């Protein structure tokens, strides 16, 4: 029987998980708020909603890709924190910060100048394409700001603190909601209504506030600074290796998002509008549950540094139970307000009919999704980027893609897209659970 000392308590887990949840959902809330308000503009609301959804899911996918550098720095910092060697990564964190600024510019510059060609790949055309380009060309400047924030948040998580990131993210999210309403709809005789561009400006301002706050906590609460040292840090190669594998892994994830949106756009503007709502709710759930995955990430890195495998095994069982329970609570809430949720984002009857016919599929996936995210987080904390890369590549090209193609061929349309996501998540979850159990038992 496990003693109390062998178990990390629910309170201890939540001290990391709950702030990480609020921090994680902030970016998703920014896009959801944009979609909800844009979906109610008086002119061309369906086209504007479709555009915001396309850009929002593209941005989320890209952010997930570059956010893996946050995971890498968190893993290395937490392992050194657990081994009482935090001073050894003093110069690694600023080097990672400068590297990520460079990486964000590599993404910003080509996507900004080729935005129209980019969204044509999603089958966007006419007003949907015009709105997508307008919205993206403003929000794209948030890339460097977001990646700087995420890198700093990774260093916070590595030293077992998620509260500072939560404060930054929630402040930015609340300011964004306020600015969204003012800039989208305007104020008579004072501020003009900027329509979809207003949503983009509100997002950009919120991201700027978030990065300013992040630097405040970085300088006043952590031992890290901006001095990168006089030479490349010994761990920098490992950091880049981890980041590269995490980026390859998440690029596979983005391929799934791209194909889903591309197929949905091909089915018509009402389908991509409904898909935009569904995808961003799904992403919101993902970021929400990812708070517990983030806690697992930070604790797994620390426990690995301590070489405390029995405690790590107990933690994996406890955190899985807690997170699955939370996903079930989310499902019950969403089924209770099933029709009202769709109406928050749009009033078009055709869009809502499609949304309501598919929403249940997203809800029923959540317990499986949860397990995938949790064990994803554990392996990230343990620094096993290669395993996670291979797992997601197999899930995408051997699960998602064949299911999507076959479903489209037999005429399942948007149902086939979400059936493909269901298969995708099954492949992402259970193999990781099996490998984790086997590895921990071998080392115990």
C-alpha cells in the first residue's frame, strides 16, 4: 500500500494545474471571443465567422508548433530544478528566448506576404478570403509576442510556478474582451466599427500587454535574465533537438487541422462556419485539459531529476483520474446547454443545424482526448520528444488521413472529419499509456 509520502496530493497538483488551465485557455479564449462577436456583426456575419475560424485554427496550430519550444525549456529547467542544479541553466533560458524570437520572425515574414496564397490553400475565396487576409495580416504580428510569452512561461513552469503565467494570460484575455466589443462594433461618434479588423487589433494589443507582464515577473521573480553568456550553453543543442522533434510532431498535428478545414471549406460556407465553431470549442477543451498535462509535464521533469519513479507512477494514475473527471463535468455542462452554445457564436439557422448535428461527437471524444494530453505532458516532462514525434506522425498518416479520405468518398462530409479526429485521438492516447506504464515499471 502506498504511503502518503509517495503520493502528490490533489491540492499540490491543482496548485500547478489550475493556474496552468487559466493560462492555457487564454489564447483559445481570444479566438473564441473573436468568433462569438464577429458571428453577430450585422454585415456578412457568416463569411466573417468562417474567416475568423480559418485564421484562428491556423494560428492555434502554428502556436502549438512553436509552443513546443516552451515545453523543451520547461523540461530542461524542471529536471535541473529537481536535481538542485538550477544555476546550470541560467544562460540557457535567455538563449532560448533569442532563438524563439528568430523563429517567430521566420514564420511571420513569409506568411504575412503570402497570406492570400496561404488561405487559398484552405479553399477560401471571395469575401471569406478577403476577410481571412485582413484579419491575419494584423494578428500575425502577435507571433513574436506570443512566442516570447510562451518561452518565459516555460521557464516559470520549470521552476514549478504556473500562477505568474495565469495572471498574465487572464489579464490579457479580459482586456481583449473589452477591446473586442469596442473595436468590432465601435462607439457612435467616437470610435468607428472596424468589423473583423477590430478583432485582430484587440488581439494584438492583448498579446502586447501579456508579454509586458511576463517580463515583469521574469525579471522580479526568477533568477534568469537576458544575458545569454559568452558561449553556446551545453544544453542548447539538447534544447534545439527537443524543440525540433516537438515541432515536427506538432507539424503533423497542423496537417490534420489544415486538412479538416480544407475539406470543410470545400463543402460550402455554412459548413466551414460550423466547423470554425466546432474546431475552436475543441481547441478550447484541449487547452483547458492541457492545464493538467502542464502540471504533469512540470512534475514529471522534477521527479525524473530526482529519479523518483514510484512517485511518478502514482502521480500518473492520480492525475489521469482527476482530468477524466473534469472532462466528464465539461461534457455534462455542454449537453445541458447544447443548443445555447451554438447560438453564442452565430444565429444563422443553417450553420446552427450543422453545428448541433455534430457537436455531440466533439463532446464524447473528451475523455480519450484527456488521456492523450496527460501522457503527452508526462513524456514532454521526461524529454522524450522522439517518441511523441513518432506517435503523432503515425496517428496522422495512418489514422486520421485514411479515415478522412474514406469518409469523404462515402459522403460523410463534416461527420467524417470528426470521425477522423476520433481515430486520431485513440491512436495518440492508448499507446502512450502502455509505453509509459512499461517504462516506469522497468525503472522502479
